[in-house]
């Protein structure tokens, strides 16, 4: 009985860790997308000033 509870807790911790990795990855992806959008906007504005 006790071993089963320990195994279940370990399994739950692994699932929680995987969830955290996914969330962290999504946060990084969104940040990178925002940075790319800002860079694109700055580039477009700079190119317009050259014209």
C-alpha cells in the first residue's frame, strides 16, 4: 500500500515537472515572437525613413 502511494506521488511529480517544462517553453516562445515582431516593426520604420 505504502509503495503504491510513493509510486503514485512520483508519477504525479513527473507529470507536474513535464507540465512546467511545457509552460516554460510556451512562455519563451511567446517572448521570442514578441521580440521578433518588435524587431520587424523597427526595421520597417527604419526602412521607411530611408525612402
